[in-house]
C-alpha cells in the first residue's frame, strides 16, 4: 500500500476529534444544546446579577430580552463549537460556548471582550412576558 493511501485510510478510521475542553468543561454541541433548551425559558445571571432571559422554541427560534428591555426575536445555529444567535436588531451573530453544569447552563461569550460566563439561574416551561412599544392602551 502506498504511503498517501495508508494515511488516508488511517484518517478515515480515526475517531473524530474531541471538542476542545475549557475551564468550564467540554462545550455542548447543537444536539445537546437543542435537547436541553427547546420548550424552556431560561434566565441568566452575571455574577449573581440578572442579565437577561431567553425563550427557546422549536426549529432553533428564540426570543431574548435583557432585563427590563424589549424582546427581540431571533434564531440560533451551530458554528464549530459555538452556538450563534442572530436577532432582529442588531442582526450580527452573537456566538457563545455553552456548558452543562450541575446547576444548569454556563455560557461563555466568544465576541470582543468575552466577559465572565453567564449562569442559568431560573428555568420555566412558560413563555416570556415581553415588554414593548405596542403594550398598553
């Protein structure tokens, strides 16, 4: 067997590369993330201070709101190990690594500045209560 053919055969038979482990563990892939979040509304905190809430719907659809802010509809997709979100405004992708811990999800922002990981602090099966410009009389 020729050397290039042998290398190609070994590459085909080798197990896939494992996800990159970080201080928070191994990031969730899209299937794990989808199974955990779909049909739930999760509230996230940054060092104990509520950061925002996201409702996860079927087909990777989401509704996000920072605390006391209007809701924004969007969707998510996997890009490598990252889970990226696109919302109606702004519509640039916001990518995160998600990790499943003993007390819920941990989320590490992958954009400029990174920041501290967010922690899931509350979960419900109900829809979000959205404030917005069209609410009221």
